[in-house]
């Protein structure tokens, strides 16, 4: 009963290396489910890439990365006042500060080394440029390792770059000297266009998932049963159209069925998938599973560890034990097993 990630490891690693070479000053991002690969595996590869710093999402992720990576670990989640009361600065850990009141409090403590996160067009966290003049004085008493901007991956790129230049100008005007700018979601040429400051790109997706052909996700067929037309099936007791009902490993606990298909989908498709896959559910929503090049439909809402799929009457069905390629979204996927460097004759990549 295995929902499996198969990695052609030499190929995956060389894809990561190739992406890394395009990104001077790279800070690999290792967070959440480790982009499907697991944080430990990404930490190991980061060590082999020879980078001096990696970034994690939250403090709770530090330990898993530290087992394999001995350089600096930057935590991207901003410090809160409560954090300053409860935790002591850890060695080799760089924290983020994104609120003026936390900056002022830090100035009164022997606090951790921090990166100051500035507001950006994403507007997730960050001190605004108008707050900078009043923060110049407390910042002189903070161990400052630069400023950070979490930038949009889409939108008008000229406006995105303008926001960076405006931020650098506002820092200069406020008398805040920074040598390093930590950024997200800029292309190699956009990164190269930023002058006068050391740029550290924080990159996850386009590093770890740069070569989609270097890994494959499959669910194992567990049951194959012929169904007469109009047979009621599944939790929802929807009418089956006839053909073959498959039960395949891979359900909501693995991240399947939350999105019908999101491997390359834009937000619109992902939302459509979410609505079809999770809300309307049963019926004939497309599943992320493929058999012989054809996408199979769900025959029911995804169950927790398996999915029920329909193979139409006119198509040959797989057998128990066959593997179906699943173009699941890596950042929400959990696998029962990870297989390295598999012989992958049957894995003609999903798309
Ligand atoms: C997740 C994250 C990144 C990496 O994003 P990708 O799209 O995976 O490259 C960079 N910066 C911040 C602040 C993040 O939260």
C-alpha cells in the first residue's frame, strides 16, 4: 500500500547543482515537507553544494536541518515579542525581525543576530519604509545581518525591482547601513541588476523542483474490480458509469485529492482542481493519477489513504500491483516510501 516518490538521484542532484550555479550567493530554502523530498535530504544536499547559509521557515524546523548542515541557518518567520521573552539566541542561527516594536525590544537585549524584513509588494510581513527613520537609532544596537524582502514571483517585474530600489534608497536616507540584501523570487538577471549590496537569493521551488523529470510519484493499484453501469459506489454512493473501478494508494493524508492536479497548474487551475477534487468530489472530477498516458477520473472523493478511480469501459485497466503516475503537488505531498535511483522503465514522466 505504497504512495511512493522515486528519485533518479544523480539526475535530480545535477539539476539542483545546475540551478545553484545560476544563483551566486544562493541560500537554499528548506521548509515544510522539504518540498516533498524531506528537510533532511535537502539539508544534506545543501551541505554538499557548499553554501554557507540555508533558510528554514520556522524555528521548529532548525533541528532537522542542523543534523546535516553545519553552516548558518536563517529562520524566515519573524520574531515576536513572545519569542524574545522565551528563547535564548542559538549559535549559528540568524533570525528575522519584521516589526518595529520587536526591533526596539531587541535593541535592549543581548539578542540574536537578525535580518530586518522590509515590507514588499507581497505585504506579508515587514517594517514599512516610513518606519525606517525612527528605527535607525535602535538598529545601531542590534546585530544586523542585512535586510530582507519577500518579493512576488509574478506581477509587473519592473515594479517589483522598483520596490527593491526604493527600499535601498529609503535605508540610505534613514542612515541605516546594510551590506546584504536577502531576497526571494527574483530571476538570475533580476538579481544581477541589483548593485551596491551583496544579494542573497533565498530559493526553494526553482532549486529543488527545477528538473521535474528527475523524480516520479506513483500510487500502487490495490484493487481492480469490474462494475456494472449505474452501480452506486464510494462514500457518496454516486452512480458508476461502468468500466473498472480502481483502488490506488494515495489519499488525502498524502496530499492527494486536495488538488485534483497542481503539478504545473496556475492558481486558477489549482482552485478549479480544489473545487472539483475536494468539494464536488465524487462524480467525475479528474484525479492526478494517470494510466497509459490517460488521466483517470475520481470515482469518489479521495479517502484518507487511497483513492477510488474509474477506468472507462473502452480502456484496458491496470492490474493489482501496477503503479500509476501521480502528478501531485510536491509541497503538499507526503510519501509512504522514497526510492532512490530506481530502474524506471515504466516511468515515462507524467507531463
Ligand atoms: C518559502 C519562501 C521562500 C522560497 O520560496 P520558493 O517559491 O519555494 O522559492 C523564500 N523566501 C521566503 C520568505 C519564503 O517564505
